[in-house]
């Protein structure tokens, strides 16, 4: 009985080790960097280049505004650059908010460019990486998706959703029909 239990545990440990090794050996494919000249469709109907829009953002992180909360200039409404009027009360920064707006509007190239513009160490980095990985999976770029979702888990290892995305992404990379 003990021998069977020992062999079962050793087999399970070997299987887990093989899976971890296989995930680590998946070809490292980084997605292409965003094009600074990418045109963004802003919520007010205007169009602006990605690099110019990012330059207009304040250097310090913007605290989320709740609906009806006065803005720093006292107007009660934020300008185009802040985009905080989107998703009021969410703790996302302006770049992620605009990226999410673009994703939900079906403009995936614009949303990917915005999500990729979020630097490592930013509070939105992990969730942006998860959104990028999902889009790459939909495009069939599984190796790049695995690379990006690993970055998300490394950035926020306590986020259970990141681990779930890692399992789903790696499963798809191995050809498993996980959804």
C-alpha cells in the first residue's frame, strides 16, 4: 500500500516537473512593439497618434475619478488626454482605460498598442499583459501569448486570474482544447 502511494506521488511529481519544463521551453516569442505612429480613435471622435497622445498624459499616475467628482481644474469633466470619464470609479490608469475602450469597440490594433505602452512596474501592467495574451491567442500566436502571460504572472503573482490565464494559454500552446 505504501509502495503504491509512493509511486503515485513520484509519478505526479514527475508529471508536474515535465509540465513546468515544457512551459519553460516554449519558444520565446515577443510580440512586436507598438508603432508610435499608430492612429488612435479617441472617444470624442478625434484621431491622434499614439506617441503624441502618450506625451500629453500627466507624468504622475492619475487617481480614478468617481462620477460627479470634481477634477483638479474644477470643471467637473476631464480632458481628452485623461480619458478618466471612461469606466468611472475603476482604478485603471488613462492608458489602460482607453485601451479597454478600444478593445470593446473592436479596434484591436489600437488596444494592443495602448496595452503594450504600459511600462513594467505600472499598476495596470499585469492586467494589460493578460489582455494582450488573450488577443494574441485569438490571433493564433500562442507562443507570443505564453510569453506575455508569463510576464503578467511575474508582475502580479498573487492574481489568481493571471494563473488561470497561464494555464489556459499553455494548454492551448500544447494543443489542448481549453476554454
